[in-house]
C-alpha cells in the first residue's frame, strides 16, 4: 500500500514504521504524502474502533533525520509560491497526525532532527532510547523550524524553544525528557517494553473518552479557565451520557471490568 511506510496491526494497535533506512528515514514529498494518507485511513479505522492506539518508529539506525537532502535541494529552484504549497502539505501532515482520535506513541532511537523532532512533538506519548539525539538544526541551514513550531512549542514551551531553535544545537534524550519533548527515557533493551506498557494502559480506557480529551487538550490549552469553562462543561456533560460514560460509571460502581465495545 505504501512505498516509504510499513504498517502492521496487532489487535487494536497499529504499528507504522518510516521505511527509508538508507537516508535515516528522512522526510521527502512522498513520505509526507504517505503519512497524510495513513493518518486519514487510521482516523477512519479509529472511528470504527478497529484501532485504539498507534505506534510510530523508524527502520534502521534512526527515527527520522529530518528533511531529505535531495528534497531540500529541489526546493532551491522553487518559487516562493511553490515553496508555500510544499510547506502547506507538510503542515497538513503534522495537523492530520495531531488530529488522530487515538493516542500516537513515538518509539525513538538514533536521531530525531528537524522534522523528525517535530514528528516526536506531534505524538501524544514519546519513549526514547537513552542514546537518542534530538535537535532543531534549521537555522544552521538558513531556514526555520516553522511548520513544526506549534507542536514543539506545545510540548517544550517558549523558554526551551528559544534556546534550541536559535542555536540549532543537538541535545540528549535526557534533556528531551527534561523539557517535555519525550516522556520516558530507557535503555535500548527496554524500549519496546516501555512502549507496550503505555499501550496496555491506553487499552484499559474508553476510546470515546480518549478521543474527546485529545480534542479538548487542543481546544483549551491556551485558554484561561473562564474562557474554557463552556467547552469543558459541555465535554463532561456529553461524556457522562455517552455509552462509554455510562459503562465506565456503572463498572466503577459495580467493581467490574468495563466492556468498551458496548
């Protein structure tokens, strides 16, 4: 189905792998299009509750080394209008991944640079190998980390972004965890076990509640409590009367395991 992605589904979990190991899974136009297509397909499957979580990783020695050199070389001859169209496609890909109604987990090893670090930022949960290296090196190339910035700033905040965006320097997995870009840092031998632990937790929760709270986070994270009050009240009221909400409350009272397929 894809040229630069591989996908496997195990139960209700979709595993996608960036599959350009010869170039450290660098992003090009084709991979961007395939990630966008996968996100659309995964969103539809999630709506049917065929998938309840997704894990993204990279084949070979790296997670994602950023933009492909050949792709970048091609943009030198682009007009500003052509560059604008290209950038809109990249931004749309990140937005499509961000909008997934199921948790997206990054399994990070090797390097995650530029757009690769942006891909980590757009994931809800990120687990990194302790030897992984991150960075936003765009300024060293005379360009800027623009399309990824809303998602990176949402994870690491303005202070860390000012340092890391402006210097373009690389940083460790430990620093990535310190600033919130990743959530767990483990040895390479524990990487899959830690990802699996997150998946298991997700599968115990209501799919409808997860989809609602994902959307709610995006809606209210920059609002004050007063501005967000109407949206948050509406969200909890709807959740309480939903089938999953009714099932969850009943199982709490009845001390049994919920059946989210009801």
